[in-house]
C-alpha cells in the first residue's frame, strides 16, 4: 500500500492518492471530504482509506464512534462499488454494524475493507480500523444490495 502524507484534494470529493485507478479519482464524497478522508487504495478486493482524529472527536476528545460508522460505510461502499461496477451494478447499504475496541486521541484512523461475500445480489464487507501504532480500534461490517447502475453514472 502506498502512503499518503498530503492528499490531492479533489474539488468535489475526498482527498485521493495519485496511484488510484482513473475511475476512482472523481468520486463526490461530501461527508467524507468534511471529515478529512483520504482514499489510499481501491479495488474489488480491498479498499484502504484514513481519517484524521483531529476534528472528528466527541466531547471528551476521543475519536467519535460515528466517525467509525462513516469510515466503515464509506470504505465498504467503495468496495461494493468497485465490485459492482464490473457488473454494471452499484451497492447500496442495507446493514451496518460497528464494534469499538479502544479509544484514539490523536493521529489517524486507517480502515481496510475486504469482502466477506461477493454475490450476485449482495456483497458483505468487513472493515478493520487501526490507529497509527497499528492498534486495532474497531471492526465493522456492511452488507450492500447490488442494484443496476443509474443511467447518469460515469
């Protein structure tokens, strides 16, 4: 996996790593952009991205559990998209769960999404969240229903 210390900001989406496939560079990820998301790697078998802890904390200064939910939903949805686009389908989330294992106070939370199931109508992805020291801070799972790609999609 290539490291990214400074994202290339897409004017309408999240930061992205220059080694991403061309089809993944124009994503419009409004919420993720606000949270400082950087997409580092994407394929139909693995998605890696990260979020800064700073600006994404709850009242006592810890990484916000909702940010973990966004990370899981985003990374798994991007994986479902990468898988579905090969079949002219997109994935839409139907079930999300996140378990928080330990707090994070600073640095980055990096998520790695891998498929648990890649079917014809659904795909399920597991996302492991880690801090900068490699500590496992959360685990999530997202199941997406695969639906036809909209006519106006790129």
